[in-house]
C-alpha cells in the first residue's frame, strides 16, 4: 500500500509524463525524417519502456481511487504497425505513425 504522499507524487509524475509525451513522440518522428536512425531506434525503446511505466502507474493510481483510462490495446496496435514498418525499413511510415497517429492520441488525453 502506498502512502497518500507517494500516490500524489506518482500522480504528478504520471501527469507530467503525459504532458511531455507528445513532444517525445514528435522527436522520434523527426529523427526518422532526418535519417537519425540510431537516435530514433533508441527513442522507440525509451517510448516502449515509458508505455510500460505508464500502464503500471495507471493501474496503481486506479487502485487508489483514480479513474484513469488509456487504451493500451490501441497503443499495442500502433507498436505492431511500427514493427512492421521497421521490418520493411519503411522509416517514413514509422515517422508518420508517430506523428499522425500516436502524437494526436496522447494530445487528446491532456
């Protein structure tokens, strides 16, 4: 059981992360468009780790009385599309998924 102060800190971190997420997603898209493949791939890894943290934080906050819902099934669909694009080395497609699908998805949550 987390203390109320720990839950409050988690909620602040969660909200800060969501607020900054669109910028990070657009950074990934721009890295692909600028042929900064290594930076883009590292950032996708960070994005994936961040989604795991976000999901865990959402679950914990909901256990403590918050009513937060993020459609992680939809995010999983985006990640499948991204993997398919990476397998084909279609980096413009991957950039477009981040810019035109994932960024707006998280912008709508704010």
